[in-house]
């Protein structure tokens, strides 16, 4: 008796609940499912930052614990564009999944009547499945926040709006980050360095190059986990990033001799993490207000000239090393009235990146 093999194919830009429902229905009716992720250079997925390879990897991740669902990639770049090219596409698809006609009975599960007709005209079984949930990749790409609950978990990284708050220490950025997170009911990635210093009982001026290496990794890992968490509903806020850590490293570290290799290691890690960080909005908070001694801060940083210099360095560094949609200066003293003003201004900019009326 032949093995019944279901085939589900598509662009999956992104994979959503309707696709998952179709794949699971196919699996219930067959022995296993082959999911073919197809696309070409410059396709509609790549236009929103989801090229074929990324879609393929995300879908494999999504079905990593499903032994009956196998994921394949089909690059259509050299094939004729739909609706042309059914013959070469099918030939490539069957080779991709290593179809064995003698041992396997192939059944295509499709959501389009045209697909069913084209496949049946070429001698294949094709089951037309009714669309569920009234959702599509187009709707999600046009308004991801509205259809957030339908987006498959790995793909939510791509559609998350990420807001970074930057500035020197003791200027109210953590308060602003918490206020915005509370307003939007969004997860917030607070400064990992503070947690690290409290845990290890070490002050700013006592940190070593190895400590800064761990700070880079810890901050990035903490923010990444929040983006992948169930608490993420389309917006994540962070009150520091690799550029800030790099700024403090350059300010405090004067490494000489054999330890210069540690600087090379740190710099290589910094470049790698910086390339991975993608921010939709950066809010710069000016260093205006009193510098509070919390027992871990280096009080030489309380000098206004040093604070302003550090702020300018991070501002220029961000402008040089990132290509964000918005970079906005938020000014004002850290009194309640100004803090409220900062929040209102920040909310207005967040509405812009979310596509809402400001």
C-alpha cells in the first residue's frame, strides 16, 4: 500500500493561522505532509524583509517538533512567473521533495480553485480547502498589528515594532521606558548592566573587558527573548542597546599589552550584535537633571560636560551605524511635568511607526 503524502505549497509571507490550519488538516488526512516554501528574489516576502531563506528557516523552526511535517525550499528565481511555468515548477517541486511514484500517493492541498484545476489537468490529486479565519498574508503585511494574533510565532520577530531609548545614565530613560511599556501593555527590556552589577556587586568603574563582553551578550539575549515571548503583542521597548555598552566600554577601558586581544573580541562581538539589532524608532533622552548616586554609578559621570559629551557620542554613533526609520530627541528635566511631556511626545512617535493617527 502506498504512503499517502500531502503537499502544501505557498509563499508564506508570513506563515499564519490559516496556513497552519491547512497543513494540519492535510496531515490528518495523510501519513505525512511536505510543505514547500517557494519564492524568488525580490518577491513580496522580500519586500517586507522576509526573503525566501528567512521564510524557510522560520517555518522549519515553527514545525521543529512535528515529525510528520517536513519543510522544503523551492527557489523560483529562474522559473517563469505565475501563472506561467506550471510544468517546470512541478518538475522542480517533485525533485525537491524526492517524490517516489512507486511508493507514494501524492495529494496536493490548495486554497485556490485555479491551483486545483491546473494540478488535476496534469494528473495529480488536488483537494480544495476552504479558507479559514478570513486572513491572508496581504492583510497581515498591510496591517500586522491588527492581525497580530494570526501571525505564526517565529514570523512575529519581523513584524514587531522595536523602540529603543538611549542616553547617558540617570536621565530618566528607564522611567520613560517603563511608562511607555505600561501605556502600551508592552514588554520592556531594562538595562541588563544594572542587573549584572547588582548581582556581582560591582561598580561602573570596576567593570573589566570581560564584564563588558557579558553585558553585550546579556542585553541582546534579554531583548531577543522578549521579542519571542508571548508577552510581545507587536511592540517591544528597550532602554539600552549595544551602542550604549560600546560607549561605556570606550570611555572606561584603556587596554594595553596581552589584554588587547580582549578588545578585539569585544569589538567583533559588538559589530555582530549591532548588525542584528533592528530598531523602528530611537528616542534620545537629553542628560538634563541631577545625577543620582545609586551605589553602583561612577560619580565622575555626574559632570555636565562629561554627560553631554557621552550623549553626543551615542547620538553621532547611532546616526552613523544605524539606518532607522525615526530617530527623535526627547528633551526636558526629569521632573514629573517634563516626564509626562516626554511620554506624550514618545507616544506620538510610536503611533507613527505603528501606522496609527498621531
